[in-house]
C-alpha cells in the first residue's frame, strides 16, 4: 500500500506541473516579440504563439521598382521575430523539462 501513496503524490505533482505549464503557455501567448530590418524600415510583431500580429512598413521602403528588397526585408524581420519568440518559449517551457532528458521537448 505504501507504493500507492507515493504514486498518488507523483500524480498530484504532475497535475500541478501540467497546470503551471498551461499557465506559462498562456502567458507566452500574450507576449509580443518584434524585430526590424532595413534600419527600422520594416517592423514585424509576432505573438508568443508565433502568429504574425503586425507588419509595419515605412513608406520610403515601398518602391514599385524594387519589390524584391521589400520582400527580403519582411522575411528577415519575420524570421528574427519568430526566433525571438522561439528562444523565449524554449527558455520558459524548458524549466518544466529540466533534467528529464526528453528528446524533442522544448
């Protein structure tokens, strides 16, 4: 019977950790990560859930003769904002898997 008490305690701890993880994920979703490219001419804002929220373009970067440059700047800023969100997510969620050695997890 002693083993059952230990198992129940572990289950309670897992439930607490699961709740904290859900709260951390919710908090991440409310955070905003931004990055700029082209000296600030393009700004992209993403959420902690890695959704693009805003793309802000300086009017001087909109040149019909050079659409490729604008596209490149948008890609650069988007990738950087996503990287910032990913690093924060890994840092935040990694605290829950620390020491567990779970491949593929955060």
